[in-house]
């Protein structure tokens, strides 16, 4: 917040600058950047709320401002402004004698810093002016200083425009989330000339992959193998990029890469010698692979190396953070080399990525998970004791979680040395900023960090990423006495399937033939076969359907037979959780980010039971419908588990990621473990409501005691045009016997007796219905079944419904099942050559015959349980469709009473707790979720209780009569009066049901 004190301080600062401006701007007076920062820029940032000097004494990794040394000239920005250590934007400072509104170089430098860090803005200031640049724009050397300049303020405007500046770049703006929201809406979306660093770098290395591969493939021999090409090409690119990174960090052998292309005649020999020198100096395994230099032309090598320098690219690898490189490589790993029809090499998405976009866990979430977990295992340990910790990600991908774990361990040690007066053990790298000596960093990495991945190229990328993280903040002097500079991580990061070992292969058929696809992992190789203190990460989310399509048959069989949690339509992350529980020590911890539906859906029953029986849960952070992943809809939760049985656990309903990250108070409730079992977990921070539910559990029965719950029909012939159903407006003419429709430019006579009304809202006016809305449908569906739900045979169809059968025959190519014809397009279980026109799914067909029911909208904001007494068929379709509820034969409860119970606000609140989350506040009411609802029985021999039931039924039927009148007479006058009466009746019904819920009868 801006207060008068801030304005007064800024006014004094401006006046001080104004009084001596001629001195400050006179280049002969020698007023330098150092002085300007201390006297003016630091105070300005403090007025904007930033703790420049870390006066609050927060840990190094959470500093608000990271400032470069005032007296030394570095090739990094002068200030890094962070959200608890996560960089949000840079500030570059200049002395007042440099006119930043006329000289282009400072602006280019500032923009390059921000662009390479993938920030949305960067700031350039000499205090006389403050310029904010849009760093989504690709910076070019000949750009004028006005290019991409978003705002420019003169010091005389600072006081009047303080609120505007504050809302843009203050600490409050960043820490409240306003900064991200504003820059997303006003910077990123308006930058139509953007070329982000990750997009450019990924496109470049992919173009190199194709060019290198085609050149090598043309040589034949061992390069005829795509597997060999994938390996050697990735290795060569890693080598070139590694040397380029070392160059920008001024590490040994810097400038050598660029020098190799000065003389083309000696290029290959020079590059080979450079690789050999790098192998000796770094000895990390990066340069120890097969040498392909002499199999490449000089031109392609020159093009690649030039592409890493200006003017081809503006890369500053000392600014590009390791985690951003990791994200680039994660996308890199989604594609592989393939042989195209024209016999050239191209790129194609890997089969496991075809139907799923790759999602990268946001840095803030990774940091939160690491801190949440490692703070427990590191507590009160010395740096020496820390070396005994074993931390693993068993589906590590590019290694983002391992990088952050390694970073946390380093920061913990730094803080320990500072707290224990051993500052001389550290190396200073900035204003009150320190790092561990490289030797100690290497020891932490090699002793504590482990990873496994089923993608051999991901393994190499993870190693590469960790080595880049290791040399972060290193310089030539800091590594001078360290030989070799880097460790070999072959005993830390492994290739293999963390879910399949020799133990799981026993008793499974066909594993020998599929061994290379299964990639069984030998757990004895990693950490001497012992358990881990921490397993952390974001395991793969792969549905049962996707596993069937992507995995070897034996692998799916292993999951079904060897893992308890592989129940019904399970997801692969279920068994990753189970495996992690197996592989941690008794005192160890697991922290996973996974979809939150496992603790609600039927398929999650065995996983819930495993966690509940073992009492493993420590903390569950539920993000509800908040979206964490860019361009991907995932409803997330963060699980913290321990093998040590817990008496209690905490449930946190996260309403703001920023609050979570900042450690601010969020709704969190402590629960006794006794409330967890295999049933959907009823978790809410409304403790009073939960207490009421727990009391209900003692007296209620499952609602399924009195009702049947069933899905709608599925024809499996909906796209591109539905076959079985049509709308009223498609009817050309009709009579008492037939209706005439036109399909594929041909007219058909459909017999009325085979048609049924069909509920599938497609128009806006049909959607958004609630429980007591008027039920209408303008659709009819061909229903080729008798009263017992048996399909009419072909002869019967030809005799009694010839027009309909002629139409279906004309649609044969669209209707014929896959199991009947190779050209079939429909999945229809149990169909044959004589039943090719049956629906895709035939369960519960009799439930739509002479059966009053409630039509339930599975996904809606308002509850929708509309009474239907006309045997309307309804459309199924997962969360987007409908299901139905009918009363069981001997149920004493009228369907109107069941309707009132289901649509009550208390029932709705229960469903919001146990139903799967969807964006924008939608609630899911599928058949499984509905079947778990509690129902309080009434004693019909008790006059008061029977009156409640009967009064609900009478009020409901009065609403139906009002609906009939509204349909008949929709005038504004009548509608207003009747709608008011309807509202009163609905409130009366709700109050009566609430009395039953609260057992007040």
C-alpha cells in the first residue's frame, strides 16, 4: 500500500537528485553507478517495498532482492527482484551521465537479460529516468532504445505517478500476484512479435538434430540405425551447448568454442582437441562418447556454433537458469528421429506423448514441495550429516525436482555455516551472497541425489541439467584447483523402468520377447539397493485406456497382477505412489503432485485403502479447480506421505498458489486418521459441516438402498453427424405413422413406433436447467429394442420398420462395428453380423421402459434432477452427459422425495466434497459419486416423519402443475406470479429436507 510516508520519502529523494543533477550528469565529475545505486536506486526500491539489503534476515534462497556487487563490473543484471527467491524481473542500473533515452546499448543489454530469463519485463534506470521494457520481444543488436519500451518515467514524475509505478513493480504487486496477472494480460498477450528463449532454443536444437541426422544417415553404416543416431546426435548437441554455457560463465576453456571456427581447414581437428581438453578438465562423461566430428562436414558444424552467438541468437547462458534449460529439454524429449517416406530423417512425437501434452511443474510448486519435504529430513543436521541423506525421483525426466533438491541442500548448508559463525568456509558471490566451495557441492550431489527414468535420453538430459546446476555461480578462479571439475553421475542417474524389476517379471507371460520395451530396473544398482529418505516428483499420469494403447501387453499385466492399486480404470500415478511407499525407509517421506481425483473416484478405492490402512498421509494440499499447469487442464493435489504411521493428518484447501508459496494462512484442518478408508475421502475445511456428516454416518444408509442409479445410452455413432437421433427442425413432413427426414441428400420415412423422445441438450436454451425446470426436448431417437430391452432382429425390422431399416442400411459404413468388419469404426462389444445396428452400449436399456426417473446432469453448477414420466432416453458421455435415478421396486419413498433429497443444498455440499473438481465451480454427479451419498431413513409409522415426506411430495407436485401452467400460459404477468409461488415451494421443500438431515423431526 502507498502511504504518505512513502510519498514524503520519495519527494525528498527526488529533491536531493534535482538539487545536484548537473553534478551527477557531468561525466568529468566521476559520479559513478556505484554511488547512484547506493544514494538513489536502493532507496527508490525500498520505497517500493523491496528489502534490498535483506534487513529482515531471510535465508539466502528466499531473498527478495539479489544485488550484484556495487564495486565490481559483472555480466549479470545489477538487481534480481524475486518472489521468495524465484526471479520475476531484473533491474539494470547506469550512472546518470549515461543518457538511457538516447544510447541504445544499455537498453539492448537490459532486454537481453530479461529475454534470456524468460521474464515479461526488465527495468533500466539511471534514476533520472526509469524505463520498463517488454522482454517478450526478441532483442536485436540494431534496435533503437525505444523498441519494446513499455513505460518511461522522468524523475520529476515519480511522486505524481508513484501509484502507477507501485502497481507495476513494487514488492506488493509481485507478492500479491497482481504483477503476474497484469503482465500476462498487458505484456505477454500484446507482444505479437514475441520469440521466447525456450521456443527459439528448442527450434534451433531440433533443426540441428534433423540436419546432423540427415548428414550422418547418408553415410550409412552404423548411422543407418535411428537408435544410434538419436544417441550420438543428442550427445554432440550436449557437448556444444555445454561448452557454450561454460564460456558465458567464464569457466575453463571459455572462448575456445568460437575460436574453432576461425579456420575452417583446421576446424575438425581443433574441435576434437577442444573436446579432449574438456574431457580431461571436466571428466563428467559428457565428452567421453563416440566422436562424430570427422563424420560431419565443416559447414554444418560452423552453422551450429554460429547459431549460439550473435547475430544469429541473443543467448546469455549465464542468465538462462538451469531449470529453464530443463524445461526446454523436457519438450526436446517428446520427439524422436524417424525415417520419412522420402528417405530423409525427420522428427515425430513419441507414441507416449501423442495424446498427452507434456506438462512442466511450475518452479514455485517444485520449490514448495522440496522445502515441505527436505525441511523435515534436514532439520538440525550438520552439513556433514547431510551427506547421508538419499533423495530420489524415480521418474525424473529432465531432472527439475532433483535440481531443486540439490539447490535446497546447498542453501541449507550455506545458512548453517552463517548461523554457526563459519562464514569463512563460504565463497562470496554478491552483496551478502555466498556459495559453497565446488568440492562440497560435488560431494552433496554425488552423495544425496538419485534418479531413474525409462527414457535413456531423459537420463542423459537429467545428468546434463544437474552438472549445469553444479557449475552455477562458478568462475575460473573458483574451479582452478579442482581436478576434475565435474563428477560422473553414472552411479546417480539410471535408465530403467522404476515400476518393473526381475521380481515383478516372475509369473508373467511373454516378458522375454518384450524385455527391451519393458526395460526392467535392477534396484540393487542404485543407492546400494537400500531405501531412500525422500522420493519426490511428478509421476506420469497415464490412464488405463492410454496404457492399453501404449504399453507392451506384459507390462500392463505386471501392473494388474503385481500392484494392489491397479484397480478398475486406474491411472499409472497410482502405482508410482505404491512403488514409492515400497522404496522409502521406514522414516522416509514421499512428496508427489498428482491429480486430486484419486481420493474421490471408484478406481482410487485400492489406493485410498493402501494409504488409509498404512496411515501414511501427513498432508494433503488440494488445489480444487485451480489450474497449475500451462495449457493443460489438471485438477491437482500435493501428497506428503511417510511410512511411519500417523495418528493425524492435515488437509489444506488451497485457494491461492501465491499464499501457499508465501506460507500465508490458508484454510487447513487437522483430521484423525480414523475418517479415512477405501470410500471417497470426505475432506473439507468446514469442520462444523464435517462433524454433522460424521454424526449422519451413525444413522444413515447408502441411498442405493432405495434407488437405482444408471447411465444414459451410448449409441457410439455421434460424429460427425449423429445417426440414431434427429431434431424436430430436421423433420420435413410427418403423419400419424411416419416422419420424413433428409440425410445425405436423401429422404427417409422413419416409423413413429420405433421413435422415442431423446434428451440431449444442444442449444443454449436447453442448457442450464435445474431440478424444477420445465422438461422439454426437441429430439427423437431410433430405439430398435422391445419392452424387454432385446434388439429387434433384421426380419422384424424389415417387416415392421422398413423405412427405418432402409435408413440404417444406408448408414452401414458408419454403423458396422470393428468386431464385424475391418472397415468398422464403432466399438460395440458382443455385436455380430446380424446385430450390426445395435447401440454401442446396451446396459440398463430396460430402465428406460415404463420407468419414471430423475434425469441427472452429471456436470453442472446448479443441481439438476428433473422428473421424467415419459420414458425419455438420455445421452450418456462421461462428465459431459447424463445419468438417471429411479426408485427401487419396494421403496416406500416417492420419487419426488428422492428428487428433493438429491437437490438439497446440503447434498450439493457433500457432492462438492466427494465429487471430482472441474473448472469454474462445476460439480460432478456421476453414478459412482451419487451411490456414495448418505440417506436418512424416515419412520413412516411416526406421524411427524410421514408428514415431512408427504409435504415434500405435495409441494413438488404443486411445482409440476405450475410448470404445466407456465408452459401453457407464458405471459409475463402469469409467469411473474407463478415463479414467485414456485420459489416459495422450493424453499419449503429445502427446509423440510434440511430438518431430516439435521435429524430435527
